C-alpha cells in the first residue's frame, strides 16, 4: 500500500510549538503540546503523556482522545516498554506487540517517546493511530524533535 499523505513539515511544527510553549509550567506545556500534536498530526486517535511519579509505574497525564488506561507498569504494553528501555517504540501493528494494552480497540499503530531530563525518565509521549503502519522513521524523528522542544522549554519536575 502506497502512503498518499502529504509529508508533515516537522521543521514548521517545531517552530510553531516553540512559540506555543511560552511558559515554563509543565502542566500548561504538556496540555498545549498534546492538543497541538492531536490537531496537527494527521490520523491520530490519541495523543498524550504518561508520567512517572513512582518507581516503575506510569500515570496518565494531559492528553487528547478517549479516556485512557491508567496506571501502566513498566512491564506492560508499548508505553511500559518505552519507559523501561528508555528507547522510542514505533509499532506498526499493536496487535502483534507482546503485552499490548488495548485502551482503544480502534488503535492499530503506536509511537511512544520517552522523555528524559538530567538522565531521569520524566514520562512518555504516546501517540496512537487507527491506521496500521501509520508512523514512519521521519515521523519518529520529527516528533522526537518536538519532544526536545518540550524538554528545553519546560520545568519538568523530577520523576522517580
């Protein structure tokens, strides 16, 4: 199947997000970023944050989309895997991912980026799509760059 979506201009989105995050407050900035990504990145059905506030557990943070699973252990699902390994997880088919948590049965692919500040895991950005194989390497790099804007412009409280 050929991807017919126009390429996302991540350089422009980075400039827009930089201007949007005009406060150092983490609640405001993560809320704004979740809404921004949900509106600007096509074919998403969920965009939001899971925060590490206790050892080996992620708690739901600001998001856009349907109500979500909470809490998520580091040994559970794509988010837990990203938190545990501190590596971005780009999953083309969540149903083939061992231990996938089905918060929304419509989700087919997922991109989860760990947010690390001062060598500590703060949380993860989780993006879900109803399209299988929705996220490309270019999407991963572009959204990782958006996460870097958040980290640089936000006073993120220390995680565990």
